[in-house]
C-alpha cells in the first residue's frame, strides 16, 4: 500500500528543513528595474480602473438620485483648487498610464 498525502508532505518538509535550503527566492534579492516597476504599475492601475468602474456602476444602480444631484452636492462643498486638481489627477493618471503602457506593450 502507498503512502498518504499527509505522509508525503511530512517527508518533503523534513527533507527541506534538514537541508537548510531556501524554499524560494525572496523579493528582497531582486534588483528593481524599470520594466519591473512598469509592470507592477500597469497591474495596479488595471485593478484600480476595474474597481473604479465597478463601484461607479454599482453606485449608478443603487443610489436614488441622478448624477447631476451628486455633482451639485460636490460643488456645494466648496473644495479648494488643490484638492480638486489632486482628485482630477487621481482619476486621470490610472487611465492614461494604463492606456499608454498597454499601447507601448502592443507595439
């Protein structure tokens, strides 16, 4: 009769513990490069865009008022120009970066 999965796993971990080998390379051994950072940024902006579109769509379905009501509400807060431009940048940057990086990748 063969061994069980639990026994095989125990034997595997015992062997690796005795040999003192690392299981896998740690993130800290890699030298950061521009392609690595751009890839991580591309994935991050993709996730942010996906979540943003999903939340905006969900809000459009569930909120009782129409968009102009909420736009007027934001305008009534009298937010400073620094905060307004920061919010615009936070909305525009992921879209533009993700788009241009995707085009760069395709080319």
